[in-house]
């Protein structure tokens, strides 16, 4: 993992303003740069905004969208909303975990190539079971009617891009 460039953090703070009301957009900006929130940023942002480190950390841990753990280049979100669940999204999740050597507790591959997580809903119920792939700098891509075999095929295609 590369060390944190505090110049980058300063740029994000400058963009949103060094004020307590900017904690969320600042954390979003940092996560966009690093794909997660490195531990080193909390005391730094705290000092820059004049708020407690506990407050910055509390915001980061309250919102599910923030991650304190490094995420992979490809983030695979498996929908487990009602429509997807009923149409068997869990076997897709299980196949992805098996193919990538992941589990419920270990969601990111050691090489930081992939992160697999479930989401409550992708808003693509008519495409169930669906999954979405996010990759830095590229638009999110939704896959429809996913089966365990097609999930494996998707991983093979993505591995070729690593």
C-alpha cells in the first residue's frame, strides 16, 4: 500500500473548506483517491477541521459507504434485495467467494484485485439476480440475470484486466 500523500488530503480539504460541516464530502473525496479511508487521515483531518478525531472517525464508521479497509481494483456488489434474493443471488455470492478465495469476513483479495460485498438493493429489480462492478475511473456496470457460472466468467474477464 502506498503511503498517504497529505498534499492530496489538503487538496480535498481546500475543495470543501476546512470546516466541521465538510467532514462527509472530505471523507468521500479521500476515499475516492485511495479507495478506502487510511487510518493516518483521521488525526490529520481532525486537526485541519478543528474537531475531535472521534468525531471524524464516528462519521466514517456511521455511514456504510465508507470503508476503513483497502478495497480491490474491482468492487463487485452482489444484490441481495428481495427480487434478487428470491431469484437466487446467494449462490452467485458463494461462487464469487469460492473463485476468489474470499468469505463473509474476508471480502478483499490479498492482491487488492477484487472486493466482493452484498448490498441491500441495486435498484435493478427487473434484472434480478443482478450484480454491479465498480472500478476506479470507469462507470459502474450492472450485470443482469447472473448465474454462478456467469459470475465465474465475469471474474475471468476481469482477471485479464489486472
